[in-house]
C-alpha cells in the first residue's frame, strides 16, 4: 500500500525491514495441494473489452473503456487418491481509494479494499495453472486515485487467498508491504466490485486457459 497520509509511518517501518527479514508475500500451508508461483504470481494489466457486437468501437461513460485484468499463477498437486482437487476458492482483496467518502482525510481518500471471490472445480494437476478476475472501468474510475486507473495496474497492492475444503491453503501478495502480511485487513471492504470471468464480457475469452468455474447457487 502507498497512501500519502501514512507515508511517513510506512517509510519508517520500511527502513526497519531493509537489512532484516524480508516480508513474506506467500504462505503455503503444510500438505496444501496448491501453491502460488512467485515472484510474479499476480499480474495486473489494463485490457480492452472484447467486441461482442457489430456496432463498432467500445464506449464507456467514464471515457476510458479499458478493464483491469488480474491474473494469478499457481501449481496444483492433489494429495489424495483422486487426481483432482474438487474445489479451490480464490478470495481477492485489491487496494483502492474512496475519494468521496464522508470521512475522507483530504485529497487522499479512504483506503478501501475491493473484494471478490471465484471457485474453480475439478482442478487437475498442473505446474502451470491460472485464474483470473476483472474490474469494470466504472469501478476503476470510482475507486481510483486522482492519477487515474493506471494506479490499479502499476501501484496498488493485491492479496489473493486460496481456500481448499474451507481452510487457507496458500496466499500471495503482489507487493511486500512494510505493514506486514495482514495489510489488507486494515482496509474498508467494498464487496461486489471485482468480477469472475463468467460475470462479465470476458466470459468467452481464453476458455481453455482457466479451470471450470463453479456455477452460481440456484
């Protein structure tokens, strides 16, 4: 995280970290069937939406049609007799800002965490597995900094957890944070702002790259 309102405190903590133990950004549990593959296990990229009609170019009420793509990289090694992991739930928290909150401390806004979840099922063994989330342009405009949406791709931190059978199997942070591995818990959560692939225009993009998503509960 890098909010100017706490920059001095974080700089001090960062100096304590330098030359000492480096903050861990991943935490695989013992006997976990999944492992995030660092140091680039999370990548964030601004992407154009797919063309879904013959109406020409895309438009956006924010003036910026690009979405944020958040892709994560992992390996799967089932530990039981069945050569599949029945389900892996991925929970994501992404650093953002609410510049319009009533309690916003000046121009920096309130530190918030945009959240989402996706569950992949029947996940086969692999040394090169991927999952993905997407963020709508309107969300990037609403919860970005005054520098625009590029901070989401280039500056803001991302935390992803992998849950198997209701237990934390592994986690990964895009960037080490001097506040420690629980930095995301200090953010005000804002749910429903990060989409699974099947919740947006990208549902048919690279269908063979990602495992099967669990259908929504009926």
